[in-house]
C-alpha cells in the first residue's frame, strides 16, 4: 500500500472542509441563515459560478491527498519499500501528462519541436529541421497529412463521451428532483427546460455541459498530444496549469482561515468594549496597515529561506519544503489582510451595542461573552461572509503578483504566478513562446471571474440593505 503523507496545508484544507460542513449543518438548522442561502440558490449567475468553483475545488482536493508510491519490486529492500517522491491523487490521474516529457518547447497540439535543431539523416548527413516529438503525435505516420483529421476525430470522440456523461448526470438529478416533488420525469424535464424551477437547474446543466465538454475533449487530446504545449524543459503545460489550481485555492482559502479569528475577535471587542480596548486595537491595526505589505512579506520569506537553508536536513523532500513556504506565505498574507475586516466589524459593533435588545441584556446582567455570541456575532456574519468571498479573488491574484517578483511560493511549486514569471523570458524569445502565459491567464481568469460572480450573489443575499430594498 502507498504511504500516506499529510502536509501542513493538507491538514488545514481538510480542517477547512470540516468547518464548512459544520457551518452548513448550523445553517440548515436556523431559518435566518437558510433564507439568504435560498436567495443565492435562486441566482442564475451565482449557481453557474458555483458549478465552476466546485470543479476547481474538486481538483484542489484531489491534489491535496498526498502519498509515497511503492517502489518497483526490483528496487525494494527490507528497509525501503516506498519511493521518496511525494505524489498526489491528481498526479495519479494525470500520469500520462506527467510522464510524457519532451526535450524542450513545443506548441499546442504540435507534432514537432518549436525550434529547429541539427538532425542526422540515415546517410550521416546533417539537416537543420524541426525534430519530431517523443510523445506528441507519435502515433501518426505522416503528421502533415493525418494531423488535422486525427485531431478532429479525437475531439469528436471526446464530445460524444461528454454528451453521454452529461445525459447520465442530468438524468439522475432530474429523476431525483421529480421523485422529490412527486412529478413525472417528463414533467420535471419541461420545468427545467423552460426555467420554471426555483433553483436555476437549466443554467446549472448548461454550465456543467460546457465543463464536461472541455474536460473530455482535453482528456482525449491530452493523451495523444500536448494540448497546451510544453515548457522549456518539455513538461506538459496543461499538467502544470491543473497542478497550479491547488496553490491558488490554498492562498485564497487558508489565508482567510488564518485572518478571520483575529479580525472577528478584535473587531467585535473594539466596538463592544470601547475605551482603552478600542484604543489598543486601533493602534495595532493602524500600525500594521502603515507597513508596506510587500516589504513585510519579502522580509518574512527571506527569513524563512535562511532558516530552510540552515536546516535542510529537516525536510524529507522538496514538496515538504515548498509546502512550508506556501503555509508561511498564507500566514503572512493573513497577518497583513485582517485589518480591513476588523475596521468594518468595529463600526458595525459600535452600532449594534446601542440597540435596545443589547442594552436590555446588559441591564439584566447578562455576561459580555453571552451578549457577543448571541446578539453581536450573528448580526455581523453577513459582513464576514461578504468580505470572505470578495477577498478570495484578490488573494488569488496576489499570489501571481508576489511570485512574479520572486517573493511568492517556492519556485519548485506549480503555480500560476510562477508560470507567468517564467513567461517573461519566453515572451522575449524569437519565435515567441506564448502558450504558458495564456494558459495561466485563462485558468486564473476563470477562477477569479467565477469567484466574483458568486461573491456578488452572496453579497446581494446577505446584505440587509439590499434585502430590505428588494
């Protein structure tokens, strides 16, 4: 059996999933929390974006299940049975993309390298031409004649598989909805087709169909070709881009998990107790806000880099070393990003503490802790929710910017920021290598756009002023 490896960020990711499930259970038991989420579920943009976000989360979770694979029988010993290489479940699923490594650059769906090289002919004569790829299009006998038809036929097969999968998934969901509502299957299909359901299932199914079409087509083409090309060392760009999903999600979610306790605790304390408590907390976040965030992050990453170089024997693999730097980056971003939410919660708490029911609770001698938990905290949750979903996309973009200036994640870790950073030199080549930059931008743009659309739906549902005006 493979040896399970739990990295620091893996543990925090699964802790975050457990907290989300716990929050979901809490929401299901309270009507005042269920009502805003029902509004989100009725939003077409929000639910379409949620489907896209769910795909990204699924990729990130699969990439967070790490293990050390078993060594081949010939290489095993009594003491060593597992490889030192740390892989993930996503690596296992993407084995063809991970192992099919070329010599250097190749364009998307290409059958030859991107640059000319000296090729020795059978008669010993040297010719300067584009060499054939080792894996991309290797099954073709005559690429010039067979390439277009093979790509088209492979894409058609992928589309057929996507259609079959889409029909299966939508059929199961529609049948479940029909049984739940006591309707026939065809009646439920008509309601979904004409958008007469409370939840916009038609939008959900359309977005799901687009995703399945892209996934199955990419899977079929990715086995035969390098769908998004290869980089300088011949690694598949599609593999790099999918592996970068986890890094973006970790930056966006774990940073939030780290900053929320400090922001909620200090913001409510400053607004509720006022006096010297308010003065101290204001002094802390004002001082922290006056320090340039980039300089603070650069100093922290530099100190961590020195520590890791002086204690290299503490890290069993490069993956663990890169994971520690990623965790440290999340901590630093969390420390520098909690001040905005803290200000918002302080202002809202100053208003809430003057309301009649809070004043009555104080007059009856209810403890401060009980008042905060039962009266203050539930009434500021909408601010916390809105801030969390709005800050997520900003943190994903921050990782790209920090990696671009070499103070982000470890250079050995796959991330969109590292891909964009390496694209600086590639764009200066002749001919230009553009696909690494474009692939990173497309995946990052899709994630950020989906997060922004979903955050708009959450904001509209949870903001009391917007709810009051609707």
